[in-house]
C-alpha cells in the first residue's frame, strides 16, 4: 500500500490545479461530478474530452435539409440526425449535445411548447429552429428572450445554414466560458485527501514514540506543537491580494451607461450615447478594460445578428450598413467578412433578376405593339379602307410581326381588292352593240311577206338576259367539291426539299366546272404556281344556287405544298 499512496503525493495537486486554472474549462459541471470526487491527475483529460464530444443534434426528416446541414457542419463536432421527438429526447439525455437544430416539419408537439420544455430541461443547450412564417410568429417571444437563439427560414441555402450553425456554436462557447468561471472556485477548495499525509506523519511519530518509551514526554511536550503545526505546514499558500486601485467614477459611469444602452438596443445610435461609442470612450479612458471589451463584443454580435436578419429579408441596404458598422468596430472579424461576401452575392443575384425582369417587360411591350399594328390593319380591312390597310400591313411587316399573321392579312387584302374590282366592273354600263356587230352581213333576202319579216327584226332587237352570277368571293372551303385531283409536287422542289404555298382565285361556273384560275400570291414565287393551277382547273364543284337557279361563284383558297 505505500507504493500506491506514493501516486497521490501532495506535490502533484498544486500542479493539477494550476493547469485547470489555465485551461478555464468547466470540467466538473460538464461531467456532473462533485469537485472532491475528481482525481487531480484526470480532471484536465475529462474536460477536454467533453468539449471534443460536443454534438450537433438535428431533428429533421427532410433529405435536402439533412444534406445541407451535413455539408456545412464543422468537423470538430459530432453530428447526429434524429427523425422523431422521442429520439431527440434520448439523444439529449445522453448529455453530449451542445447545439440542437429543430425542423418544425418533423415535430409533433407545438414548436413553442417543445422549445420551452427543452430549454427548461437543458438550459445550456443552444436551440436553432427551422420552419416557415407561421412557426416564426409562434416563437417570436422565445426568440426575443433568447430561449430560441435563431430562427432559420426554409428552404435555406448551405451558406445560410452555415451562418446560423456557426453563430450557435459561438453562443455555445460563450455559455461554456461562463460555466468555467463559476466552476473554478470549487476546484480551488482544499479536498479531504489533502489531510492524509499529515495523519500518516502523526501515526509514524506515535509509533516511534511508543518504541522509544517516551510516549508521555512526547505527548506532553510536543503534542501541542504537532497539533498546531499541520495547518501551517500543509496549508495551501494564500494568493496575495492585488493592491486595490482607486475607483474610477467616470469609467464606472461610462460602463453603466453603455450597459443600459446595450439593453435598450441603442447599439450604434444616437452618436456619442450609443453602446458602441460609450464602450469606446471607456477604452480610451482605461485601455484594455475587460468589461468594455466584452461589451463591444456584445454590440458587434447584436449588430451582426440584425444584419443577418436583414439579409434573410432581402433588405440589402440595411444589412450592408450594419455590417459596415461592425467592420468599423472589429475590422478583422471573420463573421463580418463572411456577411460582406454574402451581401455582395445577394446584390449580384438581385441585379440579374432585375435585368431579366426588364427584358421580359420589353418583350411584352414589343408584343403588345405588334398586336396593336395587326389590329389596326384588320380594322382598316373591315372598314373597306384598302389603301390604309395595305399601309398598315407594311408597317407591321417592318416591325417584325409574325410572318403567318402578315400572310393572313395580305391574303385578306388581295381578296378584298379583287371583290372591289369586280364590284366596280358590275357598276360600269355595258355599251349597246351596233347593228353591224350584232349580226354578220346577210345576202340579199328574197321578198317575204311583211308579217314574216317583222318577226326576225323584232327578235333581233330584243336584248338578251345576262347570266346570273355571284358578286362576292367566298372561301373554297365553304363549297362542296365533287371531283378532286391532287397537285403534282414539282420535281425541282422535291429535289431541294422545298416547301411552300400558292393562293388562288377562280370561278365555279353554273355547271360546277372551274374557270378563270388566277394566282394571288405564292412562296417561293413561281415554284408551285403551275402545278396548283393545273390541278384546280380539273376540279369540279356542286353549283351554287341562288333563287333556285345555278349561278357563278368566285372562290379563293390556299394550297400548301409539303413533303411527307
């Protein structure tokens, strides 16, 4: 047994305590042990192990969200995914979780109640909740109080998820620092085993006295000294009390005012009375003041948190202003640099979106203008203003109106012009034929009775009835076709894979035959004209009836030539 006791000699304990004070790690509070139960040699190792095993616990059933968190989670922390509230409780009870991310889509309990229960049971756990606007409204009070550290809107990019998780770990580090400070006084208390060497020494002394036979003398002469000696010989050296500096009332007033401004949310304004300005004034009065430095860190944290919220809400000007203010306080902050980059990317994305919107608006305006040109030409055709219609069609064609729309307008214009010419021809009076033109000269007639000669004369003088006919053009599709011959595809067009169309006008006679076939337009010009005319001339239609009599009818159609 002496050999084992040698491993716990008092000289090792001051060394262990000095290491704990340098590490500033809340060992006992982290692992749940009383300070007197922790061996001095093992305390530092346990504390570091607890910090390294801190876990990021994510409650979600969203594969995309899980992948994004896995991509941005820091490698120094263990990452655990759970899919149900019961699994979340089991994981948290293990005592290794430092940050928890709750996806509201995977929760069963109302999110406000769940967050309240978790915070009551695990007060040092940093909570981040991901969800929509309704869940954010339900958690507004807990976000304001700090029970829920951040609310993350879904869907979220990997950059935003990294931003929130890194901020949560920083908050977790702040909680750990507070716990370490409160634990150190407990670690500095003398433990019961420190008295063991003195008891052993007393036993050894008593044994020597019994063997020598001087128990009475030793007990009478030296017991008081031995009783009083152990405290002075084995007592821990008391730290020297640092000399008290005279109180600086001005510095204290600046720090108090700065704390009040920070609590009110006056981080940057008003000038000279904001928390940032007052802490700066305190540092100018006492360079390196710890309270002032910690206060500035809190100001920067609040300002950057507000900038992050503005960035998420696409308030880029406000986010940029706050980030610039934080940069003025801490120029070398990694968080400031990250936010600056994110704001620049969002501005670039917003500019691209604005450019696309402008282009779409320009295209819509141009389409509306073209439609207006087509409507103007159509109105002129309907009103019979053919010259105005022709001019409007030309303007529309030059403005880039769809080619099919221009072709339709042109075809309708040509049909209207043909109808107008036919009407004009009907209105003009036909000159009466002369006697010479009415009949060829006849040989000298033989004398005939006067009554017989009068009959032919009367018959020749009577005018003949003009044939009935149509005075308008109709689409050939409205007529009943009785006989059809397909147009032959020109060999030169087939060889070059050329397609096109031909617009025709023709007369359907009273007997149904087709006459007076005319080409109104074609594309390509003269490529398919002959084949179209040759085929239509061989077609036959059912005669058009008017007042019970067959009449002529002018018709119009387009023949398209396409390769099958």
